[in-house]
């Protein structure tokens, strides 16, 4: 059996993995994600342009993994205006 079939059969088991962390540690992880995301996004936006918008998937996926689907959906919805705001600020300053 190839690795792809093994992985897909593993996904069909329906098991989900959640990180169990204390509330303070979860907040620390999310705030550090945002703090590191903004400068990395700014550098990549200046270098690559709009392609850097796909980078938003990394913190959103991590938020979904840590907090669950509802908070992840909220993070995904809020990440779009954040990207627009940062891109607009960079467009007018550079």
C-alpha cells in the first residue's frame, strides 16, 4: 500500500486530535502567532506582492487546531480584513 492510501485510510477513521492546553497558554500561543505573522507578512508582501496572502492559512489552521472550528471560523473571517489593512498600509507607505 502506498503512503497516500495509508494516510487517506487513516483520515477515514474519524479520529480528531486536539491540543489540550491551559487557557493562558492558548492565549499566549495565539498572541505570539499574530505578533510573528504581521512582520513576516509585511516582508513577504513587499517581496512577493499579493501571493503573500496565502500565508494567512498558517495561523488560521493553528487556531482551528487549538481552539476548534468555531473560533477558527472567526479567525478566518477576521484574517481577511487584517490582510487588507496591512496591504493598504504597505501600499501607501512604500
